C-alpha cells in the first residue's frame, strides 16, 4: 500500500486568522473548554492544528477549532495539508472518531496517572473521569488471578432492512409464526 504524505508545510500563524471549517460538527461543552485552558496553562501548545490552504491563501481549520478559539491572539503551530474540499471534509468527519476507537488499558492508565500532577481543578476532574471510565476500571484489577472464562453460545443471526415500519411488522410476524426467535429494532 502506498501512503501519501499530505503535509505541505509547518507554519506559525495567529489563531484568529484561521477560518473555522463551515462543516465542523464537534461542539465543545464548558467542561472541555475549562480542561483545555488548564492544559494550555500548565503545558502550553504541544501539538499542531491541522489546516488546509484555500485558493485565496487563507487557512481553513480541519482540527483544532477549540484551541484556536481559546487563544485567538496567540501564534499557533499549524500543519498545512494539501487536501481538496472533499478530502478535508472526510478528514474532518473521521479524525476524532478514529481516535475515539482506541481502547484504554485500565492498569496502564492508572500507572500513567499516578505520575501526573496538576494544580488545575478542570484537568484533575478530566483525569479522574478518564480513570473512572477506563474499561475495566483500574481499581478493580487488584487480583492476580485470571478472570473466569465466559462461555458464549453460537448464534446465527440475520439483520434485514425493511422499507418501512409496516413491512418490518409483517416480516416479524411471518418469521415468528415460522418459529424464529425475533426482535424488532429501529435505528
């Protein structure tokens, strides 16, 4: 597989000069804004914002909207990518969800957080929440024995997409009458 390097250049620009992506779908609640301000105060910028250059030379954000909004007068590090509008929209759609797919290792997280100090209440709350939601919770992993094996019976299932609710009901009734164990699901 050939993987392209889409980074054209690295720049430092005033955050207020960056144009928010018009299709940015992420919102930032106050708790996240507070935690970001805490991290910026304690550590500073440690990662680049991701932008693309528009035909008029301006830079459009793909990733880093909250950081740019939080520090509008700051010169911030940006990676300028050579993406067209469609590629930028795709990256905007997948970047955060892709990172969200990572699974925490509860014990490794607990070990890491034992080394992390913060004076910021919002950062502390974020870290405490992170640890509390690790799967499995690190606090429950204080046993040397392996967890018991769980028997998962084989199940052969079919998912059928119906054109409407009436068709779904008719199919359900027909399959149930034929002796199939059925569940109705609406997505």
